[in-house]
C-alpha cells in the first residue's frame, strides 16, 4: 500500500463494490443484454436474480461507454492508449482485443487488493492470458503480485488519491503523453473525495493533451430519490457525496473544463437511453418484462455520462455524433 494514503475499512468497502458490478454485469450478459465471453471468468453466478431495471441500467452504461470508445477509435491518428481508472474486473481489454488492433497500450489502475485478485484470475485462465502474452509468452507479475506487465497490457495496484503513485504507475505502464488517450472512469470518482477527484482530473488533463475522458457516475442527487441513493452510497463506503453529484450533468461538465479540459458535455442516462435506436431499445425491452418503468426512469435521471476532451482531434465528439 502506498505511504501517502492509508488503507481503511471504508476502502475495503469501496473495493468490494467491484464484485457487485461484476456480478451484475454477468447477470445481464447471461440474459442476453450484451455479449461478453470473459465476464464469467471474473465472477460467480449470483444466487438471486437482480431486478430488470438494474440490468437495463447496466446495459445503458455499457452501451454509452462503448459509443464513445468507438468515436474515439475512429478519430485516432495513430496507435492509441486506454487508461481504465478503478478498473475493477472490467473485461474491456479482452473485448477490444477481439475486434481491433488500434489500441497500442491498455493500462488499468485500481487498489492493489483488487488488482492482485485480477492478476490471479488472469494467470489462471488461458482464455485471458493468451490475449495478453507476446510471442514469447512473457508476462511479468510484480509488486507482491498486485501489478502485471505485458506487451500492451498493464494492470497496476495504486490508490487513485495518491498522485505521485499514479504518476509512477503510468510510467511503469509505459504511458505516453503524445499518444491519443482514452481515459475511462466508470463508477469510480464518486468514491474519491471531491478534492482528490479534482486533483486526479487536473493531473490527467495535464498529462495527456490528446485525450477523451469518459466519466459515468451519479448526478441530480439533490432530491428524495437522490437521498436514498446517498444513503446507499455511504453504506457502501463512499465517504462524501460531493457537490458535483448534486448537480445536473451540465455542471459536472463545467467542472471538467475547470480541471483543464478544452471541451466537455454531460447527459443524464435517460437522454442517453433515448438516443439509442428504437430497434435497439425494443430488443432490450423484450428481454425481461419491466413492471416499474418509472423506477428505471428515476434511476436513469440520477446517473450521468460526462465526456471531456483535450486537443482538436476529439473536439467534435458528441452523443450520436
Ligand atoms: C463500482 S466499482 C467499478 C469497477 C469498474 N470501473 C466497472 O465499471 O465495472 C469501483 C472501483 O473503483 C475502485 N476504486 C475506488 N476508489 C479507488 C481508489 N481511491 N483507488 C483505486 N481504485 C479505487 C474500486 O476498488 C472498484 O474496483
């Protein structure tokens, strides 16, 4: 563990949110929401089935992130890099490897307790390992088992509140400031206090001048529904729900501009959901009956996708662009 930030029970609870995310994703994949041949390798099946609105929420989240990944890849003028913050057991590296050679380097950061488990799972599974090994099959596991370095894939254990630690991890992972860079923060910044999240965003804005940042997290929490969400978040170890989660997505975009990004936009997930084609929504809606349509709308209204960019290359990135 790094020396600047000490590990607490709260951090333990935050790291555990990864298991929940992975299990929910697996449940949705098994019901046919989207395809992911790797997620089952990272989780056990859930004893009880999650509610349909949870699966639909995850579908919208995965699709929204995917939409912007594709826009980013289309605009890259050279081999790019992806930086997955608070990656948990996300399988994106393997899913992308199956469809594109455009990603030169994929870097994942999370608490060492989480990356150590991810390292173990990767080491045990041929299906995962064969996608990250070079021709000589070389994979280096370091930092007491919490870091894994291979050609084009780096998994590093670090506390995102520890800026020098993050910079060291980026260096160890071979991150290049000149490469087109996609930074993903899916349900992670909410677990950092406001000042730590802002410091991390400023550092990233500075480090990568050709960049797209995609943030998925809570918004509009300043109402009755939001109060319940805040209680749940606090119970799960979120130390402080910051002002940016109370505000509408537009305000979160303003904060990214203040952190040093050149352009930023945000949408609540209801808007993102409605931006999908009618056919796509009809396919997903046919998977499971949904009794509580209003509940899904409420959920979608309290999550936002915010996308920011640095540099001209990505200036026109937009919902439905
Ligand atoms: C809800 S999970 C999301 C995982 C993944 N991004 C996804 O969407 O499936 C939140 C992740 O952020 C990580 N995380 C939260 N705070 C962190 C911190 N200060 N440093 C490193 N990782 C952190 C947790 O360990 C956990 O894996």
